[in-house]
């Protein structure tokens, strides 16, 4: 073992930067390689309208939002918890706050400030950044513990340990197909094709409904499917529907929409019948139930006409409106992706079993989670675990 060894990190997302942060506190030389001209592109996209960093759910409930072996999430979230992540961001000089939904955000609501402060700290710790460097191959040898990386243009460099954190299949419209999976498939690493996750679903809306409702939100609803029930806000789109409830419980087939989750059918009927004027059922609903413009348009255009004249049937629809989700939007439209390198290809230290010294983490691996702070938390917690694993590996 040498006191100072060289480590390469491929990628500049939150998983990569967290690993770099852990390693930069040691005497090892850390180099980060990025194929683009700047760091954290996916994080910048995801945080463009408010950087959601984690969630305040109790830890056991928090863990249940991740796919994959429970022991994996016991390990990584136990080593670097949501509270650890919040404290880490605060130490960088980026204040955080908890929203009404239980989600945590950075105070300025953008990823750019967090990334800038994070890079400044890594620069101060002598981490070297190489932009416009796309890694296209790696080689190991039985005669040497060092790993050779090849970059676009022919450049080669050697390292004592390498961490690949190249991200998942979303937000890559210019790469079809995504390039990095081919590298690992050539090395006979088991890979599951990426599929869209946290993405909208298609609905065959009527044209008249879209004229009135496209782009409008319907707030405080509950969406239910065989996957569960989720309350929140949805948005009507020209192809179908977006929103956190859709990401959590959406699936192809019939789902149900509760437009007034805080009222029972009986309570709605009673409120509507309290109107003394001789109004039609749909007008009673409009006056008494405080439904949004999009919700009223949904009832008027998408409900069976026979229900509009029957108050009880109309209230039943408001409580359980059937929708047919035809299918997901494509991967290019997704917030994240499922699929990636099979978890069986790595050991408990996130090192490839077939290639000692090479570590994999973040959304390259085949795990999934919903939005709401779970994705970024999963990545940074893995990044922390990988940093600790690399330090342990280099001490052997």
C-alpha cells in the first residue's frame, strides 16, 4: 500500500461528487472526468424549478420507496441518512427548508448554487476536474493492480481505483442509444435495458376537453391504482397526465381519480342539495364543491352524459373517476429510468466482482425510486458508501 494513490471518478452527478468529497479528505489524488463542458447537467435540469433534496418520512417508510434488496438501502441510508445529507448541504453554505409536503429544498430553489459551492470545496481540496473527457474503455491486468482508462481521442491514463457514476437513461436526447452501456456489455457485465420512470402517462383525451384544460393543474387529488394511493397535484397535458401521484402509482390500465378526497360521497351530495335554487346537478357541483377549472372540464367532457343529470352518480364519479392510462411517455421524457447494471454484478462495497478496483454507483445500477427527494438521496448515500469502500480497498 502507498500513502497516496490515484483515483478516477467518471461523471459529475451527485453520486460522483459525494464520492469525491469523501475521498478528497484523504491523501489520495482524485481526478474527475466529465464528457461535457460543465458538471452536474442532470442535476441542473432536475433542479431547474426547485431542487428537492430529500424527504422527512420516517426512515423505515423512507426505505420502502426504493426498489432492490432492502439490505442495500439499510446499508447506504444507514451510512448516510437524509439528516446527514441536509447537514452536508448546510455546511456548504446552502440553507435548506422543509416544504408543506414534507420535502426538503435548498433555499434558493436551484441546483446551480449548490453545485458551485460544492465544486469550490473540491477545488480547494485539490481535486482535479477534466471536462470534455469521455471515457470509452477500461482495461485491467493480472500483472498489475492499476486500471487503464481510454478516452475519446486516444488519451490513456492509469489509476489505482476507478468509480463510474455515469447516470441513468433519462435526459440524454442526443444519445440514442446511450453510449456507456455498450462498454459494460462488451465486458460481459449483465445490463437491463433502461425503461422510463417518474414519467407521465398517455390518456386519449377528447379534443374539447383539451381545449379547456391543457396545461392546467388539478390540486389536492388522490390517484389510486393497484400500485397504491397517492395524494397531490396533477397536470393535464396534450398527451395525458403528469404529476407526483402519477409518478408514484401510475401504471398502464385503469386508474381512479378522487377529485375531493376530503369529502365523502354523502357529504358532497348533502352540500349540493343544500342549494335551494332549481339547478342542474353539474351546476350544483360547480357552485358547492369548489372544483378547479380542469376538474369541472373533466366532468363535463369526459364523464358519461347520463351522469351529468344525476347528482348521486355525479358525486360518485367525483369520488372515483375512472381513467385509462394507455402507456408511459418515452424514456427521453422521463425524470429518471429503471434498469441498468444488475446489482448482482457488484459486491456489498459497490465494486464489480469481475473487475477488482472498479466501482459502480448511482443511477447506472438497476434500482428505482420516485421523485420527492428519494432519487437524489439514493445517489448521494451510495456515493458516500462508495467513497468509504474505495478508501478501504486502497488500504488492503
